[in-house]
C-alpha cells in the first residue's frame, strides 16, 4: 500500500504527463514544435496567468522545480545530439570566436595596465 505522499506524487506526475501529451497533439495541429506548446501550457497554467488568481493544479513546488531541471537537462542533451559540429566549427566561425575573445582581453589588459 502506497503512502499518501507517494500517491499524491504519482497523481501529480500523471497529470503533468497527460497535459504534456495533450499539448503535443494540440500544437502539432498548428505545425509547431512540441516545446512551444509545452511552454505555452506552462505559462497559462502556471503562476503567471491563471495561477495568479486561483490555483488550478496544486502541484508541489519542489516536484515542479525538479521536473523543470530534468527537462532543461534533457533538452540540452537533445540539442547536443542534433548538432552538426562540422557546420559549426568552420575556419570563419573559429576566427570570429577567437577574435571575440582575444581582442577584448587585450583591450581590457591594456586599459587596466595604463590605469
């Protein structure tokens, strides 16, 4: 038999997953990425819009914070998997990035030296 805290946790998790699935199918009708629908749903149901006046879904703030951190980690992981490093690391891009580091560093060093 599950404890009351664990049961509430699973109910909240099931509700979050159901809303994420619903937003996926809804946003695909408008030919937009799934992440756009999930962010829009989070804004509408979160404390920004509807949650400002009344709390629709009584989620544990610690649970939401944990899932937000996990979601950010997974999103960055997927972006890394889909990145084409041959297109990013061209001679031109590397020279621009190098100049964007070396020139400000040298300028800051000279200003600090003469001050």
